[in-house]
C-alpha cells in the first residue's frame, strides 16, 4: 500500500496506524498523529485502518516561540 | 494578581524555546530568567529522527508550565488539528492559538483566530490567543470563551517593542479582569518593563533572548525587568506633566 508519511511517499505493509508507528520506529516515542488532516488519538491507533493514498502526519515536541 | 485559567504564575515571564545556540544555553536562560512558562511547538518526526524526543527530555527538566503553540498555521482546520495533537502530546489543555493571516508581518488572521478559538474553547481547551490590540476582536475572543488575551507588541521577531501604546493601554482599561500578555515583538528588557508598567500581566518572548550575544544574561535582564515593571505599576506611577516643577523646596532658599 502506498501512503504519505510526513509528506514523503512510503510503501507500507501496515494496515493500521499503530502498525505504521512500529514500522517507523515510533511505537513508544512521544508523538501525536493525524490522518488526512484529522487528529487520531493514541487510543484509536490500534483500530484506525489505513487506506491506499492516506496522508499520515506524525509529530513530536519541538522548539517554539 | 490575575490568574491564567486558575493558575497563578510565579513569574510574569513566558519564554520561547526556539533559536538558542545550544540546549545547554536554553536551559541556562530559563534558570537565570526565572520564567514560569515555556512555549513549544509540534513538528514532524518519523523514521530514525529523535530530535523531538531529545528536546522533550530537556524541557521536562525545566520545571515550568508548558504552553504549546499552533505556530505556522493559517487555516482554522490546521490550527484545530494542531491543537488536538499538542493537547495529547503535552498533556495540557493550554494552547497558544496562532493563526497567521499575513506573510510578511505574521499578523494574526482575526477571522480565523476567532473561529478557531470558538471551536477550541467549546472542546475544552484553555486558549491563549495571539491577537492584535483590536478592541472588537478581543471582545469577540472573550465572548468565545478565551480567558486570556495575548496582543502583539510588534510583529514577531522584530524587536521593535510596543508599537501602539495607546491601543495597549485602551485594551488594559477595557478588560480589567482578563490576564493580558504582550506576545511578540519585544527586543529589550526596557520594553518588557514598559508592558508591565501599563498593567499587563506577563510578556512572552523568544528571539530577544535566544538571539542575544549572551542569551542567559539577557534572560536574566528580562526576568528582572518584568519584576521591576510590575512593582512600578503596583506603586501607582506619577502623572506626567508638560511644565517643569521643582523637586527641591523653593521656600527657604537663601537670597544671594
């Protein structure tokens, strides 16, 4: 399945958002997620199925003013 | 002292965490300034990148309140989704709502800011809106549920100080019970002191400290300036006048 992760094209075997985070090495990291511009809370990652063409955003804490 | 959504801040200084020469300098700047709040953002992180994780480990050690922002957002949808991600990531309902409307000045978009504020307040966020000193916009933001207002002093990163003192004074008078924060545009501690002398409750700044030659020393200076400004406001300053008035008694002066 082809999806976009943080703006980059990714070929993935993950079928859920939780599996994608494992693939990305972010299963236990402090990150938040959105799919197709909608926030997906941590509690919903296991059940959130991914579809071809999905646009996933994975964000972490960063410097800010 | 006015509270920020029920929280009394130990210092009226809110400090950004961006643009420091190193994490160690950032930590030293916070320590010396006594800042009570750190602003942070959320940014992309995937694959082997761990910059965000490392940054968070540093910020956690500061022992200050966390105020995540929605910096860089232009639309209501972007800002609302970013706020939701920030709420989960930082485990706080506080959000510095920044919805930019103008590319060169980074002036907030008043219409989208108001719409996003309404949505976020209804969803249980405690919104700190980055706004201008426009009385009507601020009135609408308060009606939407904002219990704090954060007008700019000048455009972000300019260091120009307080560009509209009359407007900022009018805002203070208009909202006697709302905590007001000067957010953005400050370049010098004297400007921060001035904001506090106008009766503002806090100042939020980043570039003025981070881009100083000695950020930790400048942070120290800002920390002292806001305390001095707050004391001066509470001490009820004298009214300025146009004509000179001798301070030394005229009575008793020798005729020579």
